[in-house]
C-alpha cells in the first residue's frame, strides 16, 4: 500500500504507471509504479547511451535501463517499501542534480553520478563534514588535478587521480607518479608520510613529491572547499561534460558531499614545490624489515631541498607522453 503523502500516491499498481515529477522541468523525470507495485523514479531518454555506463549496485534498489513502448528509460526501483521516505529524498536529490544539466546525456550522467553518491553513503561512506585536515589534503590534490587536467585533458586526469580510491600514490600517470602533501605555510618545515608505500619506487615510472602550503584565512579572503570544487565542476561541464560522472565518483570517494556546509572554512593555496624522489632521496620506503609495517614519519623539507625541481620542467616530463 502506497501512503497518500508520497509523490507515488494515486498511481495504479499492476502496470507501469507514471506521473511527471515537474511539468516545467527540463528533463523527463517521472514518478513511477512498477508492475509489482514497487515505486520508482524514471528518466525518459530519446536514446540509450552507447556504451552503457556503469550503474551502482545497492541491495535495496534496482537501477537499470529498459526500453518501453514509449522509448528507453533509466529507472531506479525501490525493492523495500519500508525505506520509502529515504527513497523519496534520494529521488528528489537525483532529479535536482539532473535538472542542472544542459543536455540529455549530461542529465543522465548527473543522475547516475548522484545515485553513485548515495550508493557510497549508504554502503558506509563518510556522511560527516570533512575535518579541516581532510579539507586541506583534498585541496592540495585538487590543485595538482587542475594542472594535470590542463596537461592531459579531463578524462585522462581523472583516471590518473588515484588518491581518493586509497591507492598508494595520489596520481598515477603513464610514466610518472605524484604524491601530494599539503601543509600549513607557518608550520614546522616537515610533511607527514603516512606509510612506507607513499614514497616507494614504482617500476618504469618517475616519482614526484608535490608539497603545497594550504592555509586557513578569514572572509573575504580565500575560497571554501565548495568554491574550489564548483570551479572545477564548471570547467568540466563546459570542456568535457562526459567526465562529470567520473568527477562525482572521485569526490564521493574523497568524502566530499556538496550538501555539506563548508562556508566556515576558507583557504588559500600556494603553487606546488615538486621534488624528484630518487634513490638517494631521504625516505623510509618499502620493502621495510620483515615484521615492520604502517610506518609513519616526518620528512624534513630542508632534507628534500636538493631534490626540488622547477615546476615547468616537471610538467614537461609529466605531459610529454599524453594518454591516448
């Protein structure tokens, strides 16, 4: 039985019955009731995407493409009506994300991306606002990401950005790896190395340590984490809208949710200092002695100074063999 105070009330069970979410909406989102009386959200499409994008898998939801007599759709079906209230919130969030798009493929990508974000949260992702320390680290990675986007293009740059997935290095390019460290400009001249793998050699790749100063400032100076994310999002929407889904997934893995309020923390970030991590670079790197693991240590920037490399020279190497 569908409660009367939901957007699915009045729709007929036993067949696919629908009602447009917003008569004035840009895209064809519909509240739907499926043949088994399950409630759903559907996005009507003019054509199916080629190739099919990956879709999130959730125990309580079914997310699929289907071709109906009226045309193809993407639908999100709730399997357990006990979660109806949460599902309605999810659906309205997905619609709001899709309605920001300028093209149907972008609307589809945004809808899937937002569903992935819910997938991330519901499987146990970070539902809380990122701490200042986590914001600082993410801002450092975003600054490097912007440079990699400029050098390689959005899709290759997002593929290379491996930090949010928990990989040993923050960026893994074709011939290079980059480990990013953000620090307060006025702090002690050290950076924290979190484990023995962060500065370990990678076969057939150069390794760079990028150090940035990320400092908290008072309004009106600086920008919030949300501001910085929005700037990159706007650039991607114009330059390569098909990369928005991948961008959303990376942000979700990094613990960033645009619904969270980051207005109280504003930041300024310096240009990065790049250091070539070579055989004589000061580090504790894998393999470490048998029985030793999860090595954390402070690395003196003074000891790294002989390995500093001019940024233009580093970027020339990073982008000399662009990804296909």
